[in-house]
C-alpha cells in the first residue's frame, strides 16, 4: 500500500500515539474511530486540537465533522498546509 502524503502520516502517527497513549497504533487511509480503542467524542476533540497544534492549522467544526475516515483528515491537513505556502 502506498500512502499519499507520507510526511503527513508520519507526523500524524506521533499525534495519534500521544492522544491515545498507544505506541503500537499504525495509521491507514481507511481507518475510522471504530478501529481505535478509546476513540470516542472526547478523544476526537483532543485529537483535532492536537492535530491543529502539530500542523499549525485550524479546522472548522464543519470540516472536523465531515471527516469519515483518516484519509479524509490527511487530505484536509495536506490542503491546509498547501494553502499556507
């Protein structure tokens, strides 16, 4: 499997491992909250805040709510980074 935006996945892996306190988490594009123990609504808020901090971006509530899978988040992060350039 080839990951689009591998640099985003690498940084995002650190964020996920920190938020969920699990050094064994391996991210993949089709990942959803159902794939991660403890990924509930509170964890989702912590995750979005950690993503914003790690990537120096801001996500609107509508953007965060529209994310169905991890690949969507990665694409959104990549587009936000591109917009900053």
